């Protein structure tokens, strides 16, 4: 990791505006590289996969509006400047401390175990053991709406309460009963249809490098707010010094807040199956892909209320990581968790008013009244917060397994597959 970090690129510039008491209007563009472990070439000629990476960006950019000219009654011409739109957060440089960088890296690494399980070759494609355990313990889900049969919600207030309570039970029956049951049946059908192809693919990739990628989070949220006012430049910075004199003027303001997050995992694997064509291995591989074996992950998933525990802990992911896969001597060459977040607050200000000319020449160069051209313009301000992080690296036997703490057997596997690091 470079000792010259963090590296900051901060630019700021001004825009001319009129009559807002904050002249000029300032724009900001801030970028900082907090963590970066560069790639390097090892002694054996291969390149390292790099390491943690963290960048933060924050900006507030105002758009300059059109220049407006007003001829006043004294014969002078005044040029008005407008820019931006109110409603964005105030610009403050982001926190670039070591603690802030570690917090961003932890937010990415928290998804690393899930990515490890999602991309690991030879994991189960169905959950036969869990499905059968739940059927034995809980039975089949009840018939939808059967519990509401014979109820008359308009008969009395008490029956109405019973009816709505029954609707809640039916909702839970669908969410925690029928929906998982149907999903299990679909996964079992896909596994039965493709089981031979999946096993043959594992055999074809035996001893070769396998690269995989999985999207863990992909969220997008948009909130829009609108307002209007019967005056010119009501939501812009700058504008005319005589807003009440623009007859027929109107301003429309819109704020669009967009919040985005994407997390994905990228990994490289190698494994070695000593005898991939034996009937014993193929039978075990098919049982594993069907999820028919009582692995730690299956035993935990079959426990009552384990789904609720997973809301607060990652026990389920740990149990999956401890469960054997369909392949032997599996090693992860690298595993990276990438996280990208962005928050954008876009404020738009639209002003319109007709032109006007009330100037009159009373002789001797004396002019009374005003004159201005009509306006139809949009100004905007855009506030952006963005982060890019990468966590992980050379983790041969799992996201939390350091190479220095490997057992002799694990080191022998690395050596056999040619994955030990030189240099």
C-alpha cells in the first residue's frame, strides 16, 4: 500500500450571479484515492491480483443560466446572471481518514462470504434435504384462502376483524409456505433436467482455471419533489433585482434524489478431482448438486427459525462455506468484493415570463418605464456523492483464511495446483 495516500484532487471555480447576496456562486469537484494496493509481477512471471482499493468522490456543480438584460427608466442597461437551483445539500469535503477508508472496505467485505458461496464451483443447485425436512416437520402448506371459507365480513364488526386476521394468516401462508415450496420444486426440476450437463462441466473444468462472478446487490431508488411559484427566478441563484415587475412570471422547481448501490464478487478457482469418471464420484457429485446430503449448510437451513437468525447474523453463509462441494481439492486463487455507491441530488429550476416594454421618451433623453426580453430558461445544480471500493485478494480456502495460517494439507494442495506464491 502506497505511503503517499491519500491522494486528493480538489478543484473549485465560481460562476457570476446577481442579487443573491452570495456572489459569486462556487462549484466544487473533490476526488480522493484512500487505499490502493497495486499489481506486481511475481518471481514466476505471473501478476498478482492486487489488493484493497478505495476511492471517494463528491461534487456540487451549478449550471450557468442565460444572461438577461433589463433597460431601466434611467436609460441604463443592467445585465443579470442566474445559475443553479436551490435545494441541494451543502458541499462539505468527505472524510478521508483511515477510519473512513476502513469503514468503506468493511462494508464491501461484509458481502464477501456470500460471494464466496455464490461463485464456488460444485455447490448445490437444489435443496432436496432441506425441502424434505420441512415437509416432514411442517407438512404441506394449507390450501390458499381455505381458512376464509364460510366467513362473512359484513355480518358484524367482530366478523370483520376475524376476516382481516384471516387475510394476514393467508399472506403468511403464501410468503412462508407456498412461495418457498414452489421455488424448491422449480430448483429440483432444473437440477433434474440439467444434472448430467452440470457434472460433465465439472469434469471438463477439472484442473483448469475457472473464473466466476456474481451480483450480490443491485438497488436503485428515485424520489422526486416538485413545487411552483408565481415569480421569476424563485428557486435560482441570481436573476433580476425586480422579480415582482415580471408580469406573468412563473417558476417551477424539481428535485430528483437518486440512490444507487451495486455489490458484486469476482473470483478465480482451481480444483482437482483424482478420478472424475468413477461411478462413486459421479454419484456423490449428483447428490451434492441436488442438495441431498446433510451438510452443515443443509442442517442449519432445516432448523426452525434459521431464516430469522440470518436477518441478524451470517451463520447461514458460514455454514454454507463449511459445507463440502461436488469437487475435490478446491482452491480459490483470488476473490474480490466490489462495491459501488452513488447518491445524486439534481435540482432543476425553470423560469418563464413574457417580454415587456413600458419605456417612454418624454424628450430631452428622459426615459420612464422598463424594457426586457421574455425568458424561457432552465438552470440546475447537481450534488453527487460516489464511492468505489474493492476488498479481498489471495484467499485460497475462504474469505477469512490467510495464506500464512494454512495447514500442511492445504499447502500441499496449493503446491499441487501450482498456486503457491513466489516472491
